[in-house]
């Protein structure tokens, strides 16, 4: 099966050169390998070997969080399968990974997909690493939820499920009067 020969050839070429941690996190000052460096290094090797990598998103979860400054953050986790396909004989190998990221705007899913791709490539091709583990270009300090908030939210969910919008509005007004 040509797909494994192609993966092995790409891995051998990457073992000789690796991918440098040439990007720098501005907040913590650590070096990392960004998605651009990974794609720019891999693209010619994949093309040379007739190896195509196709993503398939299996699942996506998004949770809204709050950072230490009180700004909304969107935390996204994606489960992705990548089909490594040989253009020569159609043979295929599947790699499944999870990618996660946070963003205060509309880029959390893009960042999670980039993380999934990077780590699928690092693992499939055994790309050499240097120093500390790779990290995202951004890090976020997430503030924990206030004591009792999760219980309150669960209670409000039950009220809404059992009594609808009117019951939820009544419970909200009652809660607001106690605050």
C-alpha cells in the first residue's frame, strides 16, 4: 500500500530538517511552531509524494467562558479525522485527533482546527520537537465560576424545562429580588 510508503518518506525527510519553533508567544515569551510553518513545510513534501490529507470533523463543542478581565471567551473542542490518501493507488490511513482553542471573537473553531491539524501531522510524521511542549500562540487565564453558580444554572434549566419561559421569567424576577 503506497500510503504507508509515502508517510514514511515524508517522515524521513522531516526527521532530517524538522520544523523550527520560530514563532513567539507575546504574552509568555515561549517559542512555538505555528500552523503556517507546519503547512509551508509539509505542502511540498506531500505534493512530492502524492499524499493528500483530507479532514473530516466528527464533533464540535463550544462553551462560553470568561477570562480574568471579564471578557467572553469561546472555548471550542473539535474531534477530527484526517484521511491520508495516496494519489498513486488510492490506499488510505486515518488519523483521529482532538483540537481545542479559545478565542474572544469568531476564530475559536479555526484555531481548534489548526491545533488538530498540527498535532495530527506531528504524530503521523514524527516531526522532531525541541525543548518544551508546543503551545498555542495565545494563552488565556480563565476565571472560575462563582460558588453555587452551576447549581443555580441547573435549577433554572429545570424550571425552564418544566414550566417554560413564563416560569423561568418568574424565577429570575424572584432571584433578582433576593440579590
